[in-house]
C-alpha cells in the first residue's frame, strides 16, 4: 500500500569490508605459535595489534570503526583495539555461540583462502522473536533467527560485541583473525546517575 511507512526498529548492523592480506601477514600466520584447545588453535599472542606487520590492518580497523561510530552517532574521545588474535580450526572444529564482553565492537577477518569452510552465523538477539513463527515463503533477514556470512578470503566483518555468534563444524581447516574494540570516553548521558567515564 502506498501510504504505509516501514520503520526498522532497533537495527543490529553488521559492517562488511575487504582488506587484502599482504605476504608479511600471511607469513606471520603460518609461523606464529599457537595454544591448542581441542581441535581449535589460538595464537599465544592475543595482542597482534601491537605487532608492526599488522599496522596496515589496524589502520583499516580504525577507519571502519570511525565509520561505524558515525552511523550510530556515537561520541567518543579515543578508539582502542583491546585484543587481536588468530584462530585456526581443524576439520570438524566448531566455535560455540559466544559474545565478546567488555568491548563495544568486535570483528573477524579472513586473511587466508577459506574455500569450503563453515560460515560465521549471527543469532537474532531478540528473545521473544520465536514465540510464534508463521511458515515462511522464503528465508530473509526479516524473518530468520540466524543470518550467516561466508568466510571468504580478505573479507572482514565488524559488529556490536554483544551480538551472539558462532561457527558450526568446519569441513576443512579455517583461519581467521578476531579482534575487539572499545571506545574511550563518556558512557550514558550526563546527570542521569547512570553515566561513567
């Protein structure tokens, strides 16, 4: 109907970007030391943002974070990457549903060729959404409780850290670099007795 307005309430935004991995980064990923957790490996160093080889990628994260803050109309004094680490999942490894506490934004980047690996999946954050679900003619972002994105080489996703996500068992080895970002400055509105710096 022509006179009907559509409003998107409380949207959850996922930002997709591309950053091409250079040879130095790929060489670092191949040679880094890992901690093993079952069939999932994570780099021992979880502060890769401080390593010179990652400086171009860190610059890209900051640029995308600035764009995200403009989209959300967030005011901040400083952006900090609080952690960055490499994940390598062996075949059949999964990463259970989780969030990234104590951060504002989180992200994942796929520097390596991840052909035929599992997708990252994001879960609908609204607890009541599944109370009554009519049969769907087709699945789309307006009626699905899980949205997934391929782990294609050089693709990067950033999202609110509170958004639940996971990776189902992967059929082949899957490599990613995850990171967290916090905004320094004021939280909450002044004089509400619920604000912090």
